[in-house]
C-alpha cells in the first residue's frame, strides 16, 4: 500500500496479468488508465492513471460517475 486516503488503501496495480505479457514488447505503456487502484474498506475499487487522479475520484465521485 502506498497510502491510506480517507478510508481508501491506494497502491500500484501490479496484479495486472496483461502487464506481464506486454512488458517484453516495445509498448510497455500497459493499461495506463488502470495503473493505480484504490480499495475502500467496503470492498469497492476505483482505478486511475495516477495517485492524484485516485485522490480526485475519492474527493469528487460525482465528476467521475460512469
């Protein structure tokens, strides 16, 4: 875990199996959109391309609604 922010554990998403497949190729810009993951105590998950984006999603969830 990188940090705990307002009840969310935020970390780098190294569990991405797709990353391991693409790492041997020239395009190692694997899934930049899902590079970071935030997991809430209730099990909810959010993904983002940076720590700053994850914090923003936590602070302003209505701006990031699907």
